[in-house]
C-alpha cells in the first residue's frame, strides 16, 4: 500500500529537511537540506497516495543523509 504524501513530508521533517514556503506552485512543496545538493519536490495533497517515484526519492534522500552521518561519526 503506498504511503500518503503527508507521511513522506513527516519523514523529510524528521530527517532534518526544511520546507521552503511559496517555492512550489499549486500543491507542490519544495524540501531542502544543507547536506543534500538536490531538493526534494513533492506534489499532491496530503491525503493523496504518493507516487512510487516520490517514495523512492524520499527514501533515497533519507538514506543518503544517514550514510553521511555515519561517515562523519567515523
């Protein structure tokens, strides 16, 4: 079962991403993190199911952050 858009946004917030207000058009939201060069753009209302590519993008960004943090601890 696909995650909801709101769940993806919560995952990004927990990982330390920041929502840039008035950056996305319509239902698009623009998320940035100081250690990740590419922003994550989510489209759709919070109650809608996320598209598979949106889930992959969010999961990949969170994993990339975890790997960066592990590298900094060593």
